[in-house]
C-alpha cells in the first residue's frame, strides 16, 4: 500500500510542479518594475521550512475552524474534510507540496530562460515566427538541460517526502498518505524493526535511481545554441 501511495503521489505531484514552475518562469521572464516583487513572492514559500509550511496549511485546512472552509462557506460550498478524509487527504498533501515547490524550481527555469541568447528570438521574429511558435520551437527545446535537472531533482525530493506526512496526517487516514519514507520511519522508530526499515529505504533508493534514469532519458539534451 505504501508503494502504491508513493507512486500515485509522485505521478501527480511531479508533472504539476514541473509544468506550473515552467509557466510561472515564462510569465516572469520579462523586464518590468513589478517583476522582481512577484519573483520574490512566488519564491517565498520554498524559503520557509517544510514543517512550518505543513503546520500553516494544517490550520488553514482544518475541517471545522480552517480559513479555507470559512471562505468556501461564504461561497455556498459545503465544508470539506481535506486531511481527515481518505479520498481527499492525498490530494490535499499534493496541493501543499506543489504550493511550496513551484517557486523554487521556477528560479531554475528563469536561469535557463535568461541564458538563451536574445539574438535567437530576434532572428525568429525577422522570419515571422509568432510568440507561440518561438516558445514551442526555441524556448522549450533549448530548456532541455534545465528540464532534465528539474525532473531529477524534483523526483528525488518527492520520493523522499516525510515532513508533511508526519505533521499533517501521520500516514492516515486509513493509510491514504502512508508513503514509503514514513513507512520506513515507523518500522525503524515505532516498531523497532531496523531490517525492514533498511529494506524499504533500499527499495526506495532503487526506485529513485530508475525513475531518474528514465527522466534523464526522456528529457535528454537534443538542442544546443
């Protein structure tokens, strides 16, 4: 069950983080007076401790007294259980993880975007390429190296997710958020079964290596400038 939960969590969280961070970088890759403010604002969640972030969202998503349910009530929407319901807890955990991570990986995409020579875009504009065509034919291919790094780093980080699970759900309800890292912790420090904890950690390492290899293969660099 922990393996299934871990894979489901990563299959949903990783693509969301990569896509949203890329879109944010594309939107903020321009020169304007307000852009530095929004870059700092979006990066701010990743500068806060994961434990602090988890505590904040635990309060905000409280099913009885949370701010989010208060806002939903004003909109005529019934209160939601969030972390206390097996069908919503994993999605709520994914939301918190995505919210914290996108600003961090956005900065890497911004660095990649700003390393692309402006002369490439100028040449494309002279040839009549639209902004959309430039994004598809120039920006995304030349970001292959950045995307490969973001994918591998993000995969490694999310497969080792522990703090938000420990703070928010303790693997519950009914094992809905019991990821492998938390299962390993329970085996080692609650059930005092070091052998089982070591086996889980080894399996987790092998999964990370395999997924990282596939990510590097899929996003391998094909274009240079």
